[in-house]
C-alpha cells in the first residue's frame, strides 16, 4: 500500500487522529485511547449512552461533529476501536446515519491476517 493511500484512511478523532479499516461490512475506526475524552465503563452491562461519544470524529482537519461508539479500549496499550452508534436508540438515529456516510467516503486500510513465523 502506498503512502498516499494510507493518508486517505486517516480522520480526526477528538484532538487526535485515527484510521478506518474494513472488517466485513463494517468500517471501524482505530485510534489511541487517549483521544477519547474519558474511558468508557469497564463492565459488559454498560448502556449505549455510556460508551457513545458525541461529536468525536470528522474528516481530517475538520472539527469533530459525528458520534461514535467505543466497542473496545485498552488503556495500557493506548488503543481504542470506535464504530457506528446504535441506531435503535432514538437519540442516536441521525448520528447512526452520519457515521457510515463519513467512513464510507474514506478509503479503509487493509488489515492482513496474522501469519506464523
């Protein structure tokens, strides 16, 4: 993959950056955990409102205006994975539509399967 192609996968996440990957039909965003304003609760019964960050992502160089849900975070490795907010939540319907509109315009990075040796 060429450097110009890699640059096309980058977007703004909070005060930092992240990149879009392709995973089946999804387009998650990989970023540093410290780009989140706070860490989500560390229990599986978290509500959507606790794991969704309003106005956290945008095209590169633009003030963040689109919400995303944190589906994974590792504070030790400083890694977070964001994805489309839950569109079944009434207050997130518009944001759930805005997320794919943004990430579908971005060329995702291809992630290869790990190999032994």
